[in-house]
C-alpha cells in the first residue's frame, strides 16, 4: 500500500513531496510538466530487487498507469544510489529460498518488470554505475535509456545458473539483433558505457553525474506533447514491432483512429492555427 509522505526526500537529499510504495520505491510527480519519477531507493543493497522491492515497483507502476493521461505524460526511472542503477535480483535473499519459495516469488518478480514494460506513457531510464541482470532488464523495459560514462550494463544470469527472466531474452534482441544478444547473454559479460552506446544498449549519452538531469529534460520535452498522442504512438510502436508490414500498418491505423477523433487532436490543430501552445485536454 502506498503511503504519502509530504516533504520527505529520498536518500539523494532532494526535499520534495513524494509517494512511497513500500520502503524502497518512491514516486515523485511534477504537476506542471506532467513528468513523474519512479525512484529506486534501496541504497544499502545497491537497489538489488528483493521480493518486497519488487512489490513496491509493481504497485508504483500500477498507480502511474492508472493516473489520467494529462497528469502523467512521461516517466523517468532513476536511482538514488551513487554507484548503481540496480544490480539485479537480490541473490542474498534467494540464497535462502527453497524451490517452493522461488516458485512463489516468480509472479512477484514478473509483476515488477512487467509493470515497467507495460506503462502506457513514454518511459526513460536514467542509468549510472551498475545496471546488471534484472537491473538492466528494468532499463530495457523503458523506451529510451540515458546513461552517463560510469554506466556498466549486462545480463550475467548464466554465470549464476539461470537466464534473464525479466524480459532480457526478448527485449535485448529487439534492440541489438539476435546474434549480438546471444553473444551478450551467453557470455554474461559486462559492457562499459562507450561500447554500450556503440552497440545500441543505451540510447543517449549524458555527462558524468548528469544522467538523471538529462533524462528529466528529455521527459519534459516529450511531456509537452499530446498525452493521447504519446500513448497511441507508444502503443503502435510496441504492438507493431516484428509484424509484417501490412499488419503493422493496420496497427498504426488503429492507433491513429484513437487520436484522430480525440479532444487532443482538436486542441492541437486549433493551437497550431492560433499560433499558441496547446492546452492538452488529455482525452
């Protein structure tokens, strides 16, 4: 259950009103820009995703997904840890699991990663330091990954006897192709920021320590556009990927129809002709 804590900053020292989802996940919302920040805040464990933290991520995503389109137009997924975005699953917790425990925990983990992946608005990851295993899968679940030069990404699951289980085997090849994804997953190697940018594992390079700032700036620029249009565009991109062209064009047409007869479309055209900024209804 979410608990609203006014005026309490998370461990990066930022003083702001925020909503907490469990002990280690926070959501901050900027009503003016329409940008929300989903914050990973389990500093003592470098944001390792325990069962409790996974529940917090899923609950936070459910709250963001349920918000009116005009109120949450873009989301930034960030970390308060100075040296890590997220180091993946909490292996200390899992070391004590029985097979039955692990089976029961699986839907909890899937709900967390699926929660990020299925957010209907554009989502940007702000990555610095380690983004490994499930941590990198959280970033891969976003639409755009911003990273600073300290970023180190990878899917090392096979080195501990499992496979990527938060979407990595499906999301990585969609970014870099099947062969490159296979090499990265089979070796489990870590990739530094420069190579990650060259390979397409990250999308936007930020200055050192500026990943969050750059991601928030990018999100604010995105959020200035039609909330209805943004969600429809994301739906078309996600649904149409991998389909044959003719089917993909039908997906696009269906998404277009949800926007073409919306109040946002009417406002956008009127604002263009009036030479003013749109006041998006978000419907």
